[in-house]
C-alpha cells in the first residue's frame, strides 16, 4: 500500500472542508493539501439531506463564505441552492481538484519523532494511507450513517411508512396522504409547510414547543445594496449588519430572558391570532437560546396552520397502531406516513481513532482549545461552528487560525504546536451548554471546555475575530520539535 504525503490533510468536503481548501491555498500557498471525503460527492449536509423544503435556518450572508459573496435574491436559501454555492466555490478556486472522494478515515496516529500524522482510510479501491504535518478535521458534528429515533412501542404494527429525514426515500409519495411529523425542531418546522402543499393534512406532533421566529426569505436591504454597490462591498456590509444584530439579540436574550420570551411569544400570537392556543403549542418551558431558535421564512408554517392544511398537537406518544399513533392523553392521530424529525446523533470527528506516540487518545478527556484544538494533541484542529449564529462564521475564523499556526511553525523552524494545560486545571464545563436533547445525549463523549480563555468557547464572533485573527498564537501553545535538515519526499513507499 502506497503512502502519500501532504503538508495538510483535510477530512470532509462540506462547507468547512471547502473553506479550509480556500484558506490553505490563499494563506499558505507553499503548502500541499488533500481533502478526504467519505462520500461520493462534496457538500456534506447540503448533499446528504434531501427532504422536502430543505433550507438554511441562518441567513446566507453569514452562512456564506467571507471570501465569496452570496448573490441570490433569497437570504434564507433552499438546500439545492446552497449545494450549488458550495460546489461553485470548489470549482471556481480549483479546490475540487484536491478532493479524494470515497475515502472514509478510520485512524490517525501522531509520531513526535517524525512530526507527522499517519492517516488510514477505507478508499474506493481498498485501504489507503496518507501522512501529513497537520491534520484538519472538517467532518461536521453528527453521524451521517444514523439519525436519532426513539424506540416507540407498536411501530412494527403500523401499516404505513416511517421515514427519517436524514434518509429521505426518493420514491416517497405523500400527495393526498395523512402525514405526521414527529418533532418541533428546525427540520420539523421545515417539513410541515413543505409537505402540506400536497398532503391531505400534516400534523406536527411535538412533546414540547420550541421558539419560532418568522423572517422574510428575501432581504430587501441586501438586494437594494447589491444593485447599488459592488457585490463584495454589499455582501460585507450586510454580513456585518447581520452579525451585529444577531449578537445584540443573543445578548439581550441572555440578560432579559423573560422580556425576550414575552416578545417572541407575542410575535407568534400576532401571526396566528388571539384564538390559537399559543400558550400550549408555542410557549417553551426554557429560556430563549437555551436551545437554538427556529426560523421560518415568510411565515410559511403559520400560513399552513391558518389554512388548516397543517396542525400542531402537543402530547407524548403512548404507542403506534396500524392506522396511526395513540397519544398518552388517549387521543388518536391518523397517519399514512410518519416522519421522525427527532434529531441527529452527534458524533465527534467522525469517530476516528486517534493516537499520539502509540497511546490511544480519548478526546473526552481533553480540554477544547479556542474552540478548535485539543489539549495534549499536536498539530490537529477541527472545525465546529457556532450554536447561536451561522456555522461558517466560526469555520472561516478557524481556517484562518490554522494557517497562522502553520506559518508560525515555518517561520520559527519548528514542526509541532501542542495546546498545553499549565498550572491548575480549568474548571470543567460541558463542550456545549445547550439543553437540546441531541446535545445532552452526546456531551459525555465530547471534550470539556474550561472556565477561562483559551479553553472557553465564547460563542461570540466579534470576540473570536479579535482573538483568532490578531491575538497571540503562544497563549497556552507549546511550539517544539525543530525542523530536520533532511529532505522529505512527497510520496513515500
């Protein structure tokens, strides 16, 4: 088996991986890189999910890359448009030429003496091996092979079809059918109005409500600016406006949760009218931003509810029947098709098995460094976006910081950068402080964060921008392992 060497191995060709390719070839043009993608196509989430109505729940002026303007009319874009944008970016900058499709990474082993990682993958032609000086994990945060579905009693006797949105069947015909969508998160709120267009009726069955905010799909100000200004200037202005507004709203919600909650609920009441039971179906028990807010474009969910094409039922499932679902209250919900929009299964770095100098590394025992690296693990970073803002905002900053580290090591003639805990350990905190079920189910497998920088996740773009782009790279970072004068071949036997 031949082993190929690259300066950087990037794992994943979704939003983060394509962004990593751009930053590497722009900020570190003398470094070679390869992107290993386990699937047959690029795009990650935006290629995997094919359910009706699939769209972003963040505006494209912040979900888009900082270096490539979003120029479509809709700010809340559909999945195929986002996939096209990611694909165009890869082709326009030649990043697609660096992707190896069908390579699913299994193990990654660091050798201090060689100052390199050895990465083993299952490739389309069998086992494949790569070495690299830096490993950049851009594989997302959830299991592509499995979604979360609770174990309900009686599903085996249900005469209809049960599907999970992560694995949408191409042959599913729901026209004229009774559909039940189980869940109240972003996926459910997307599916309900989309399926209601042709289904006989769609019931959103939720155990508890979530916060729902309506927003125009098109940004009138952004479209006006784009007609008046160069595309990049208009894009940057709208991007910063949206970043600042998002930060202001998040901070307000944290400081005045009761007032924010009241305002959000009143906005729903304005949409649905005084006779709708907003208290039962749209009033969560938690404060805003304890879980992610859900966005609906152009009030499409509320329109579906007002026309009677859809309805919301707040209850728990007792068991399935041949014709539908029996609820704990005793009510029956008829169904021909049940969609289990019950969440993702979080997965840390694609469950790759990591080791350092022959010792297995359990990342759950580490502290996360600046939201991207891991204590005691050299020359490895991962891309993990914000929970209170667009994923790509943090991904862009992470890519830039990785390039700073690479250039610092080259300038200093050192081959290794290791985040290192010094003195008293930080007080351990969960990696994410969200109360969403998909988060709480997985946190024991994730690294910890600390109570102070650089081990704390700030969830604040402006603060991270200053820290990651202009702050010191030496903060709790040990640079070591002087470069050898020996020649290193790009391809080793």
